[in-house]
C-alpha cells in the first residue's frame, strides 16, 4: 500500500470552500487505520467501494472527535513558537447547524481519494483488476502497480512538504502565547515522542513479518514507527490535559485565598 501519510496529499487541492480540512485529512488516512490498531473492522471494508460512505465515515467520526477534543490543543502547544503562533492564528472550523453534514461529507471525500489511489497500487484493487497493464512486470518481482505505489508515496510526501512550506510562508505569524508547556517540558515531551516512535520501529523491525523480505522490513519499520508515535501522542495529550487541569486548579485556589 502507499505510505499512509502520503494520502493526505490527495486532499490538499480540496481544502477550500465549506469542506472541513481536518476531516478531509482524517478521511484520507483512516482507511489504513485497521493496519495500525486492533479495530473491529477489516481493512477490506475500509478499502472497499462502499468504505467511504460506511466504515470509513464511522471510524473517521471517532478520530475527528478524538483529534479536536483531545489531541489538537496539546499538539499545537508542543510545536515550536513560530509554528505555534501560525497554528493559533489559523481559522478554526465553523460549527454551525450544517457543520455535521459538511464534516461527514469531508470524511467521505477524503476516504474516497484513498480508496481510488489504492485501487491503482494494490494487487486486488479494482483499477488493477480492470486494467491488466498495471500487472506488467517492470523490475524483478515488481509489477507496474508496485512501481506506482513507490512513486506515488514519494510524490505524495513531496507535495505535502511543498504545501507545508508554502503555508508557513503565507500564514500570519500570530502570538504563540504562554501555553501549558514551558520550554523544558516541551523539549522533554519531544524527546519522549521521538523515543516512542523509535521504540515502535525497533519492536516491529524484530518481528517475524519483517524478516520475509526487504519490502516487509521497511513496511514493518514504518508501521512500528507510526504505532509508537501514535501511542506517544496519546500519552502526551493525557499529560498535557493533566498539567492544564493542575494549573487551573492552582489558579482557582490562589483566587480563593485572595
């Protein structure tokens, strides 16, 4: 499969109008979530023709709520000051009466881009089944759909890097604010997050699946990296919310003493 993060590149041109950018990105990534987490849904369901209007939207809504309710604020606070100021100044989603419908539509559109993309790069994809030319051998055991997978994964990462640099240069530099984290705590959490990702990569690199081939080794390392980093992000968010609650409690106690 193409590298999961690369799928976000497909929704970059769509992040305008009333579509919800964060929902588009989540929708573009969520079909691969069963590869990373023990979810009660099969990857065949999230990658099927009806996945974008069924399983992908259901799982995507849960991830969307988790991101905005638990993860977004800690991740913004963790960012370096110049980036933090730009993220703080970025427009927030408008939660009007039509917001739920636009969120669901954005999740479905994002998931549809993922399913269509994968259909050209997986042996059981409907595009591969429809066009035998995609199964032509190119180099060794690698068929054309394999080559498309590698090239599109790299191309997607390049598009994302270009978009991030372009956004950073154009975004207004707002005030970073004090935040919950101090400089020392922010650095320690960054180290912990990197360590979690590295630990996940090492753990899955030692798995039996990684020893099958070079491709399986790279795939296992990337899966482990993202799994470890995901666990690290959730732990980071929990620590951040505890620190914020403690600070709020301390401020209230000080006010009462006055």
